[in-house]
């Protein structure tokens, strides 16, 4: 009698478990794909019902806006996309209205405007930067092609803005209504994980003298924080409490980066002390740094740091800061027989600890505030929100942004001058390409390399098309393939 289990009966439960695991991992993606299809269909139907010119523009806007799955991220991206296109189209309309037959003034003002937009795209971060990008090349798309026909620019603005706004609105509504996925829980979880990694990195980096490993760790922490900041910029559009206390999140971001910088400074200082300091000076530096590490939690296990641990760390930091001057004075007094250079190692470590403690305390206080603060009365919330408008923008380096803006303005002026001087038929297309390239690649870490790469790709892709056009116009290819270009030739 065969007592072996049936293979089909054992394979079926395993197949079901694998299917459940697959659906748990990839089910949200399929659901998001369905939501994108619904939003695109709705946008297309509305545009066709209103008899707009190109419903495809609204459909493309849906796809671009819904690149993220969280509702807050979709709304944030859609808001700045719509705002950027509206501002850019309105600016293009004003350019055509003021300079319809003045090429020099038109191109000069256009170059200055695109330079300002590229400056904003480089200076601001996250979706605010994306809004400036859309404003810059939206102006070029609206104004430059319609410059030869000023009477058609208004229709172009109306159609373009209407299609983009319809696409953005459909994407935002579907994302927020149909099986919405909130970004706030992910923001809190990512922030908590990032905070835990920072405290763990303090122990990892200040307990060893490997500069290479430390630099990689700092880069990983900064990349994590950039992801948290991106989630915060989307949660602002989803949760009123996050929007009201956005300034606290920005303080948390700044203090996090400052703390990372001071940890890096302490790490480099310790590497130098290990290599050059006297053993007694090295022991004094180790005592100072060890005092800080003794009060910082080290959550190496999978559990993340809790809010109670952060509040406890706040009190310990205050006590450590009060005791640090006496400890530093005692250590320097014990090293009075060493050279001033050796004692300087200890004094520099103490100074770095003072600054790092201050930034770490601000970070801990902001971390606690964003989780402990309760809802405020409506009137007080509105007053606070208005008073903190200027403090709710995340910015980058101002000088680098000014350089990027000036570079974009010069590029537009150079291409515009070549267009006017040579009577180039494709000059309008070149101006639009320069505006788009300058705006988009202002966000790249290395704009020069990115621009050359896209130039090489565009040049390689344009060769077959230009050869086909020339053959068409010489009669090697039937003229019906390129009727407009042949007639122009």
C-alpha cells in the first residue's frame, strides 16, 4: 500500500502562499497602475468633451504626476506642475504682448527670465524646484514657437494650461479618492529609521579610525535624509498638522545635516589624534568622546529608537554640556607638561563637542516636537501658518544657484544671437531646447556631463532623420514622406 503523500496536495498550499506573497509585494503596484489608467481615461474624456486641441498633453501630465504611489506626493507634484505651467504660460503671453516685433528685447528678457527660473530650480529643493523647472521651459514652449504669429499665442496658452490642469486635477483626485495611500506613516517611519542610523553611526565612526568607511557612512546618512525630506514635502499637501509645523521639520533637517558635519569633524580629528598625538593626549581625547558616546543610545538591533529614549537623551545632553567645561579644564591641567600642540588636540576636541551637542540637542527637540505637538485652534493655526511662510522653504547653496541661472541666461542669449544673425529656420526649436536643457539639468549633480550626454544622444538620433529629409528633398524618397520640409526647401 502506497503511503506517500500526494504531490499535488503539497504543492497547492505552497503555490497559494507564494501567490499571497507575490500579491503582497506587487499588489500595490498593480493597483497604482489601474489608478493611473483611470486618471488618464478621465483626463482624455474631459479634454475630448471640451474639444481641446491635444488630450494627450493631459494624459502625459497624469503619468508624470502619478510617478509616486503616495497621495501626498502626487498632489504635491501636481500642484507645482500646474502652478509652473500657469506661471510660465502667463510669462510667455506677457513677452509676446510687450515685444512682438523686437527680437533683441524679446530674447534678452526671455534669457533673463529663464535664468531666474533656473536659479529658483537650483536654489529650492524638492517639488518647489520642480515648479521653477516647469515655469522656465513652459515660458519657452509658449512664447517662442508663437512669436512669428502673435495672434495665436492666447489660444496656445488657453489650450496648454487647460490640458495640463485637467491632467493634474484628474491624477490628484483619483490618487486621493481611489484606495489612497498616505505618505505620513512612511514619513514618520523613515525619519525614525534615519535618526536611529545617525546615533548608531556616531558609535561606529567615533570608535574607529577608518576615514574611508566613515565617508561612505556619511554619504549614506545624507542620502537617507534626502529621502525623508522628499516625503516631508509631499506630506505637507496631505496632512494639515504637517503643513502647520513644517518649520519644525525644516529645523530637524538643518540640525541633522549640522550634526552629521560635526560628527565628520570629530571623526577626522580623532584620526589625526591617533596618528600624531601623545598617548596621554590620546587618552584625554578618548575620554571626552567616550563621555558623549556613553549617553547616546546605540540601537544596533532591529528595534528603532523610541520617543522616550530621545527625550531622555535631551536631558543627558544638557547635563553633559554643563559638566564638559570642568572636565575639559581638568584634562588640560593634567597635560600641562606636554607641548601646546599636544594640548591643542584636547582643546579642539572639547570645542567640537560643544558645537555638536548644541546641534544634536536641536535635532532631538525638533524630533520630539513634531510628534508631541497637538492640534491648535483654527485662528491660532492660521496666524502661525501665515507668520511662518518664509521659514517653510528648503534651500540649497545660493552662489551655485546664481551661477546656474547666469549660465542658462548666457546660453539662451548665445543661441538667440545666432538665430537672429543667421536667419536660422530652426532657431525657435533651438531656443526651446536650450531652455528645457538648462532647466532640467540644473537639478543634476553634474550639469555639464548630463548636458553633453543628452547632446550626444540627440545628435546620434538626429542624423538618420536629417539624412532622410535631405534624400526626400533631392527626390530619392517620395516627396509625400516630408511634404512640409520639401515645400520649404
